[in-house]
């Protein structure tokens, strides 16, 4: 337990210098929310970007040769991977708290309200987006390092943001058939919640297992 | 006899590099110089000891414990210095110590700060602001602050000036004055070996050529010189690192094979320099 705490402390120390990226992601998510006039989109977008934040400890590790530091520490690779995924969950909680708070404020600004059902939906989708983003990129980062692996972290973001921004662009292009993402989720909320949580849990567990296998065999 | 490091039949291949059937042992309380030219396999061996490289086969024990099965226990007692620093470049020296402290129950922060002071290192300076010699000193400070029983240094003097190298050698001598402490350091600088090593292990092309006490090795071989044409082809094959100029030849030969060479050859006592250079050149029936 002490080792996990020590590893978490070390990992967060590597994450701290990237606070400017946080601000940039908040700004970008705000832009998406304003485009769609909905705090809901802020929540989803920020949670996807929060997933990319989890790549930064790998950048720091590569830049400063910290792979050797980790290898010299009196701990094992299993604990290192476990601690990194505990960090994933902690960052989710912190990011979600920021996202939901700001999302509610944005909705109030557009004279909308996020009721309990919508908050639950937002939670489920945010969890799914975040865990898919982190879950997808992390094994690649372990396998290829940050420089080569970082391209993979943008794939889920690009795909999901295209889907999120389609309603706005559809309306701007004045298409007859516009995709109403909100309505689709809203009409099947319970199913969406269950599927989102389930997908998120599966994504993060699969990612953890893959990272575990990859890192235990990796030559540093 | 207790051993700080025991390596048996270590094999690790990756790409063009690797080590093959490496075996040697460092008795507790001694210093071993691990010698070989660039690309010989020194760093590969050290990384295999630290589990940075996952070995293909073989056994590595540190103080009698397998380095894979007891990884955390083993590393708690090892201090490591590499040829380049491995700390976050924007950390200050104080922060570096704080980052490492939670991992070591025996971390002595007073000792850490004392070492920084003795090395004239400003604790508020960042890692990226340090010179090559200073970076080596901060690595030494971090390595020694948790009271390790084994220091492993990979080319620690590479890129250092003579004064800095001498300082490092003094630190290592002081460390080893405790008979429970051991040191393994890799180098291709022979003067480092002559100053402090008790044992020498030669590695070349991924294989161990020799591993013995420094005194035994120096007594085991002798430098031979003579005129060209003095030796038969068979006699030349006995000479390690055989080299010839227009009129003379030289090399080293094992003492037990000296009798097979002509009486007229000149012999001289072997130095560490000669041993390293000649072993690297190869040849001789070893």
C-alpha cells in the first residue's frame, strides 16, 4: 500500500507541470459547448480530453529518462501499472467534478437545466468516453513510449468529437435530416447508462490487462 | 563465502546486442570492475541485473535472492548510478530527494542534504541546470542516501574530468570501507580499475573472458616482446592481443604458457592497461 501511495505521488508530480494543457482543454470544451449550446457537451468533451492528460506522465518519463528511475525503485512493474490505473480513476473523479460543475453553469447560462436523469446520463457517458480514451491509448503508450504511441491517443478523441459536433454542423448546413444526439440518448437513457458504464468498465479492465502484459515484458 | 551478486548463465538477446552465457560473482565487501570496450555487453548485463531488460534465461541473485522473485526487497538495498541522469529535469535537488524518500524506509534525508553540501550542490538548482559532474554527484547522493549494501555504477566516470573522477573514486573507497558494502562498476577506463578494484571481470562481444581478483589476473599474465621471426605460427597463437610493428612484436601471454615461447623473448610485468587492451584485441588460447 505504501509503495502504491509513493508511486501515485511520483506520478502526480509528473502530471503537475501540464496544468496549461488543462486550461487549453477546458477552453476547447467550452467552445464545443457554446457551439452546441449545451453544458452536456462540455462534460463529454472535457472528459475525453481528461483522458489525454493521462498520456503526459509517459511524455515526462521519456523526456527525462525516467524509465530508468522507475526501474531502480524498490517496487515491481505490477505495482507501477496498478498505481498508474489508480491514478486514472483519481483523475476521472477530479475531472468529472470540474466538468459537472461547469456543465451545470453553462446550462444555466443558456437557460437550461441538467436534471438528475441528465446528470446520471452525463456521468455514464463521461465515464465511457474517459475510460475508452485512456483505455485505448495506455497500452500503446506502454508498448511504444510517448513519441510513437501518442498518435493513438487522438483517435478516440477525433472520432467522438466528430460525432458530438455533427448536430451543430448539421444545423449550420441546414440539412433536412439532422442527427439529434441528445434526443437519441435521452430516449433510451437507462439502456444508455447501463451500456456506457459497462463499456467503460470493460474498456478499463481490458486496458489494464493489456498494459500489465506489455509492461511486464518490456525492455527498458 | 557470501556474494553480493551471483550471475549464472545469463542470456539476453535483443537486436544486434546481447550477452551469452554470462556468469560471474561479486563477493560481499569487495569492489568489482566490469570491463569491456563499447558495445561489449556491460550495460546489457547491468540492466539485466536491474530487471530493466527481461533476461531470456539464466539466474541473477542479489544477496542470495532472485532479482525477479524478490525485486522490491533486492532493489531496496541497491544504489544505482548510470552514465546519464534519470531524474525529472525540472525538479530541484531537494524535490528529487523528496520524490525518492517514500520508496526507501532507510532514507536518511540528513545524509542526503549533507552529501549535497559536501559536493557543493545548491539544493534549489534544477537537474537540467547541472553540469555533467554535478549530475553524477546528485545520482551518487540519491544512491547512497538510503544506505544501500550494493552500489551499481554504469560508466560513472564517462565524460568526467580527472578531478571529478578522482573525487568519485574517493567516495567509493569511503563507501567500501564498511565490509558489508559491495560495489560493481562498469568502465572502459583502466586507471579507475587500478585505483580501487579488487576483482575484475572482462566481457567482450557478450561473453565473459575472465573474472578473477585483480592481483591474480596481473600475476597470471605477462607482457612479452621480441623481434619478428622469433615465433612460429603456433607460438603466435598463444599470445593474446598479438601486435607487430616493422621489426618487433608484443602481446601478453598466460604464465603457464610462457615456457612454450623462446627464451630470448623479453618479458615485463603486466599492467591493467595492457590486460584490457590485449583482451579487447583478442587472440591467444584463453
